[in-house]
C-alpha cells in the first residue's frame, strides 16, 4: 500500500512529499524489514522513539512519531502513536474484523474458559473459528504462541487478516483490561461483548477497582452505537455481578443477561455439584432444559451460561448448544485432574486471584471427605495487595495450605512469601520456596479421602525466576511426585 493512501485515515496530518510503498507496519525496531513503516511507541519500560534511527538503518521507509526524531526518511507526527497504530493496522489489513463475527470476552476470571466453550459450540455447529487468548492463538487448525492474552493492535489486526485469509467466519477473543486501557483493541468491530465478573486483580496497574472497572467497561462503551438488523450488537452481562449495572448504562448494545442468584435471560436453578460434574436447570428464552455438564463448580455454570447466551444470539440452535456444552470435558489447566493412579484427586487450576482461589476451594469442599491440601503462590511484578488475601483464603478453606513460589519474576521469592504470610493469623500453613518440593510435599502427605489443589499456574509450562524461564509444568511434576510415592 502506498504511504499516502495509508496516511489518509489519520486526521489533520500533513502528507510527506515522498510516497513510498509500505510493505509492513511495525512497532519493534528488531522486526523492521525493507519497506516497513515504523511506529514509535512510548512504552512503560522504554521509549520507542529512541529506536527510530535503527529502524531507518534496517530499511524503514517512514516513521510515525509523537515528536521529531533525527532521521532522513519522512516523519509523520501524530498526537498518540498507539491510537495511530490501531487505525493504520486496521486500514493496512483492510478492516478484517468487518468480515468476521467477532466476540470479545472480558472480566477478571473465566475469560479463557468461556472463550473455549464458545469456540467448541461454534465448531460443533460447523463454523470455522479463530481463538485469541492467554493460552495461544488458534485459527482453523493452526496454533501460534502468544506473549500477551490480548496482543498489541498491530499483531491483532494481522492475526484477523490471517483468519480472513483462512476462511475463518467467527473469531472469539479474550480482552484484557490492560489491552482495553492501552487501546490494543481500537478498531475491532465486535458483534458480541461478554462480561464474566469483576474482582480484585491488577491493582499494580489500574490502582483502584473503579479504574479497573472503567477499563473493562470500555469493551462495552466502544461496542457499536447502531441498531443494524443485519449486524446487531449484544452485551452479554452477568446480572449477579454488581459491576454489570454500570456497564449496562455505558453501552448502547442490546443487553442479554445471565446469572444464578438473580433471574436473567439465561439463568440456572436446581444446581447439584459433585466431583464428576454439575447438573442444573437452564431457563432460557426457549424454556427449561436440564443440563449435565462435565465442568465442576458454581463458577463453571457462569461460564457455561455466558457461552450459551453468546451462542444463542449468534443464531446457533439451543439443542445444538446444549449438546456441545454437555460434551465439553474441560479446558487445560482449569480444574484439570491429574491421573497418576493415586487414590485422591489432584487438581491443577489457574486460580491466581483471590476470587478464583476462593471459588475453587469452596467447590472442592463440596466433595473433599478429609483434608484439603493447597499448594499456592503469587506472581512477582504483579498486584502485591492480592498476596495476603490469597494466603488468608487458602488458610480459611484448606486444612493444609502450602505457600510456595509462582512466577517470582524479578522479585525475591522469599519476600513474596512474607507478603503472603502477612495475611494470616496463626500458623496452620507451611512455606516451601521451591515449587517442586512443595508439590512433592503435598502429594506425599495426602491420603485417600483428601484432595490436593495445585493453584496459580494451570496450563503454564514454565516458571520464571529472575530472567530465567525454566521448564515447569504442575501436571508433570505432580505425576512425578505420585510415581515417587508409588
Ligand atoms: C504492562 C504492559 O502491559 N506492558 C506491555 C507493553 O509493554 P511496555 O509498555 O513496557 O513496552 P516497552 O517495552 O516499553 O516498549 C515500548 C515500545 O518500544 C519498542 N521497542 C522496545 C525494545 C526494543 O529493543 N525495540 C523496540 O522497538 C516496543 O516494541 C514498543 O513498541 O507493551 C508491550 C507490547 O505491546 C506488551 O508486550 C507488554 O506486555 C507485557 C509483556 C506484560 O507483562 N503485560 C501484562 C501485564 C499484560 O498485558 N497482561 C494482560 C493479561 C492480564 C490478564 O488477563 O490477567 C495481557 O493482555 O497479556
Ligand atoms: N466465572 C468464574 N468466576 C470465578 N472464578 C473463575 C471463573 N471461571 C474460572 N474461574 C477460576 O479462575 C481461573 C482462571 O480461569 P480462566 O483462565 O478461564 O480465566 P481468565 O479470565 O482467562 O484468566 P487470565 O486473566 O489469567 O487469563 C480458573 O482456573 C478458575 O479457578
Ligand atoms: N495474566 C495473568 C497471569 C498470572 C499467572 C500467574 N501464574 C502469575 O504468573 O502471576 C497476569 O499476567 O497477571
Ligand atoms: Mg485468560
């Protein structure tokens, strides 16, 4: 695409004299190739403007910046390069989200699970889907690794374009609060926005719960503002979460509600939870249905209801939806059972927030006959205020809490454990810094009738200590521990 054609979408800018062909748009000088347009982003760690010269040397044909930089190629000055990047990426890839049925899911917990449920329902209904989230980017049958739950706008639009080229018709994505705050999803034309819940996390970044809620609600306030019969916009909201009330006021989209404690368009009653699955009566615009799902816990019902609502307003028949949700076994690292022949359940779960830890432990209390071991830590370089709360929850609901390291990142693992311990009165817990040793300790002491929960890392296959990324998979380590105890 010619530079002038591309730049037409930016308001109030002066077109440069040169009009080179732009072959790519990049925000990382290490990815610049001949013909790239380089966008300088002022990040939280470094200022991308300092890489402009290197980008030129690698073959960039123009630079988009917030202030002048010392290069001899054209420099286009804009007020906000992050916003410009989203607009340029959307244009460069020919507005791919307009060609997709796009569903965005936000909320503190349940995004990955709900997105996988929707993906499965859609695939069972013979749709070709794309999935973007914490675990990976999946399109048609390809799986790509990701760094962020929601990629930057450039990567995101490029991914959507690839999806369009692969004949994907429906894209389902997790939208993190960081992404909403940083404008990574500007330009995405969502059809459906789903809200799971809002509880404490990421206060290191958002500072207050109100700021965190405001970031989440951007997905809904930016959701269309039209009533187009051919492309209706829906906000799927959890009526049991108080944050939904404000979100509802901030969107012009049709409101579709789901819940358990309050009546809603889609709600569940007569809930029975066991170690094998969950049964409930679904009330929906199609009447009542009794569902037997293989996912466990009240929190799982919320995810299932959100997925059912999103699929239903996407015109998938109810019978088909029910068949799919009943056949889904689970999502990797979410309440995943480790089968090593031991006579007590071992559960690996991605609970790394106070609310998710409490939900999972409450669910385990439904079926644990004797002791509950929980092996749990808190990530470094993340919200420190959740540490004492998670420790207190572990001690409240489990008989045998073992505090250990999650991903300490740049922080001192021992200090993270001290931050956790500050939340506990008395000492009914152990601290074992080494996660492997902690898992081995819990499994060695568990007996028939007990349950072992290994929380916080779920599907992760690494542990980040300092700058080192080491191979580490809770499921594999648990199996090794079971084997050793033979
Ligand atoms: C706090 C945060 O959100 N940081 C994100 C942010 O990084 P940053 O602002 O520090 O960027 P930076 O490193 O200062 O770089 C600034 C600019 O210089 C460029 N650069 C940088 C270095 C260089 O050598 N050359 C170069 O050109 C960069 O490409 C960038 O354009 O922009 C980067 C590029 O888009 C993101 O990858 C990065 O996510 C980091 C890895 C991160 O840990 N983010 C977490 C907190 C996050 O976003 N999490 C949510 C999920 C949370 C949840 O669901 O629970 C997510 O969506 O992943
Ligand atoms: N609806 C829910 N409400 C509360 N807790 C939940 C819910 N769904 C899942 N959880 C808990 O949260 C954990 C993470 O779930 P999931 O990965 O689906 O959430 P997420 O929002 O994608 O998280 P992340 O922001 O880390 O990507 C699960 O392992 C489970 O313990
Ligand atoms: N998306 C979350 C994942 C946390 C997972 C946990 N294992 C940790 O490392 O803190 C975050 O980046 O805060
Ligand atoms: Mg996720």
